C-alpha cells in the first residue's frame, strides 16, 4: 500500500496510494512526521489541487494571512492556492492528509469549491459532525493503514451526496486531461471548439468544479512542470523556460516569481521539501 518513503533532515514522509474504489477521486494520501521540536518557516506554492489534512501530533501549523500568522484548525481543508502562502511549523507535528485531483473535490462538496480559494478552513465545519467523529477515531488508532482505511470508508460514504452532478464533474476532468497535454493558450480555445461550448461557459463550469478558471489552471500546471524541472536540476535554468513551454526566459521568471515569490535562481539555492509535500507536484 505504501507507494513512497522519504526521510529528510527534519521529517518522515510517506505517500500512500488510495484503494481501487477511490482512485478516480483521490490522488493520494500522505503521512508526515517531524523528527524535531524545532520550529521553522516555509512557503507553500500553488498546485492546482485541494486537500484535507488531519493534524494528529502535539505541534501545530500556522499560515499567514495579511501580516499575521494564525494557527490552522485540527482538520484543515485547503482550497485552491493561487499565490505563495507562508506557513510555520511549531513543535513536533504529525499529519495525515489526502489530496484530490483538480476536479474531484467537487464530488464531495455541496458548495461551490471556489469559495475556499486561498483559504485554510476547518473541514469539520464544512463536512459536519461525522468528520469530527472520524478525527477522534484517528487520534485513537495507532496503525497507519487502519487510519487510511477509516478515511477511505468515510469518503466513500460521502461520495453519493453529489451523485446528480457527477457527469458534469467528469466532463471537467476530461478537459483537465486535455489541458495537461499542452502548455499553450491555444489549447483552451481548441477545447471549447471541440466540445461546441463557448469559452465563457467553459470558464464558468471549470471555475465551479475546480475553483479556478482554465487559464489559471494551465498556468499553475505549467509552473508545476517547471518546478519539477528546477528541482530535478537536470537542465540549466536557461533551458527550463523552453522545456516548460514559456515564451522566453523573462516570461518564465515573471510567472515563477508570481507563484513562489522567488526567482528560479533564488528558489534553486534555498529549496526545501515541505512545500512540495503540501502543495503537490
């Protein structure tokens, strides 16, 4: 069941594949445990996805809003992050989270998912008392695989809530698959023409079920691709821009800085692993 196991200086990270029944809806589960009480600051970048995180340790997380850091709730619902988000880890943290696909969070919500953009809210207030019961059970359960199985059962039971809109969400999922094949503005127009819908209607549907418009999604997708290339350090930064589909080096630097607050060179010099865990790849 465990798909990936990494150990860094300050953390243990395991990525866990969902069971077969949830694979169309959940991209992955992940487990994080810090091995130090030392507090530290980091930045989370846009990923094009939403996620839920159960905080199971004695420490806590803080996220910055305006000029102030606020402690995040015990069960965090992360909306779409469209700009760099400063975070702090305080104390020894243990987290168990799951990440949706760009469109699949909509299967589990009655609300328009765009309402959660750039927000970290208490998931128990969104999902209701059954999630609080699940959280309490997770705190009492020592085995990781058992914890994941409990979350999967909960998600499967909630999936039927939005059954009537499944076909529209699936349609957006198919469009996302097409957008990921190209890093070109022209691809959005061609998708509209192919499905015989206006760009305006596509924009409305896409924003309703992913939280962001298609143009912003493909920009984040392209940025994530460039981020992977920078992290891999297999190409010179001068070549990453063209490999990731940017017009030129200046375009690449401007967009990279928009999503990270840093230039590619500055990021490469001080990259840390936690933002990749929290923001996806």
